[in-house]
């Protein structure tokens, strides 16, 4: 049985690879791709999503969503992803049109159309998901589950305490984490285990295909920030971890715990406070990914991207 998903993203190099993995995997039916501001502005993320759909040889619909957070001012990550959000390869402008419907309405309609069957996969700011929950609260008990890339059990990457996607819109993230929907979190504690090291990048190159070559060019650009800031041997493939989990959950271990988002101004603004040792006794609301079979994850990525031209 295929699982119906909506991938909510802000491409972004790792978002782009998540799109390729989702669109090349028979286990998933991608109902649509929704975009949000984040790594770069909404115009670019909506363009980049359509570029990746075309690269995958598909016609999956792309819906543009929020262009700014609920309350705070917008932040972005051109320092990591470059001006367009997808620097590295040279792309033609996409021919695939952007859908006229707003992403938030598409999310709402899809959940009503397929009650309890839709998995939402936000891998950017959570603004679209929070807006859908606020605009039409009746969808909340009808959401199958939510698998997110965001947060961390440990340190942040955009402030010492906060991860980028959460810090983009902590209030939206708080709405999602406290919604009561079945939730799985892939935070930096997990995604930093999944690095595109040179030997792994060489395997994408060996695919000897357009998708393989574009992936290598994306990873070569993306690695610059990771080499510089963290001294990592390669960039962390954050967003594709969520998709890999939906395809092959055995690649990861998760731990059920209470997670809440700090929305108070101050140095911990946007932190996902993860009660790993259950010191609060508060009810668990999230499966938090803790360990990854990184080789298995890259084997899956290379196998699936290898099915694309
Ligand atoms: C997250 O932030 C973005 O820059 C990436 O695309 C990923 O979703 C990692 O913190
Ligand atoms: Ca992202």
C-alpha cells in the first residue's frame, strides 16, 4: 500500500534531494508539494520545487504557501544555500506552472478528501501546517501523522539553542508540536549522522545520469557551509531523512518523549526542549529520531535516485 504524503518544503539543497527521493519511491504517493519561505524567499522556493519535479521527470503539483512567519520577522539561509537557494547546478527556469490554489487550502482539502490517510512532511518552517490547523481546526484529528525535519535534542544551528526550521517560526512549530497529532521529529541530533561524505558523493557521480550529476553539483555547493562551520566531511542531508523514514523506518531508531518549543524571547527562543530522560513526567507527544543507519540511508538514496534519468 502506498502512503499519501504532502511534502511541505523550502528548497534548499537538502529539500531538493528529499523531493527526488519522494518522487522516485513507489511506497509514496505525493499528493502535492507545498512551498514555504525559509532558506530563501517564497518565489525562489516555489521555483526550485518545480525545477526538481521536472528534473525527476514528473508533473506533481506545486502549491505556494506562506511568505512570512506568523509573528516574528523573517530569517533566511542564503549563507548556506546561496542566492537562489539552489546554487551549484545551472537550471533553466521551470515550465511546470505553479498551482493557483494556496498551499494551506490544498493541505486542508487533501485531508478532508483522504481522512486519516495523509502524512504531512514539513521540512521547512511550519507556518503552512500551523495556518491550516488554525484556518480549519476540524482537520487536526483527521491528519494521519506528521513527520518533521526540525529541532534538536541537543544544540541548534541558527542560534546556540535553535535549529533553523523551528527558529524560522517558533510559534507555528509550537502549534504543530502541541496539536496532539502523531508526530515524528528528525532533528539535528539525527541528521548530523547522515553526512554526504566524498565516498558517498562518488556513488551519486557513478550513477552517470543527469539526476546523479545534478545531485553531485548540489552536494558540492552545500558542503561548503558544512566544511567551514562544523568541520564536517560533508553536508548533512537533513530533509531526506524524513522521506527515508517513511520508506524504510528500520533505518532509524526513535524514542517517544515530551517535546515543546520555547516561544519566549531570549537565548532559547525556538529551542525544541526534549525531555529525553522523562524528568518532567509530561505526556510524550513525539517520536524523536535518535540513531540512523547512515550507510543504509545512502544506499537507499543512491538506489532510488538511480531509477531517475
Ligand atoms: C534545515 O534548515 C534548512 O536550511 C534545511 O533545508 C533543513 O530543512 C536544517 O536545519
Ligand atoms: Ca528545508
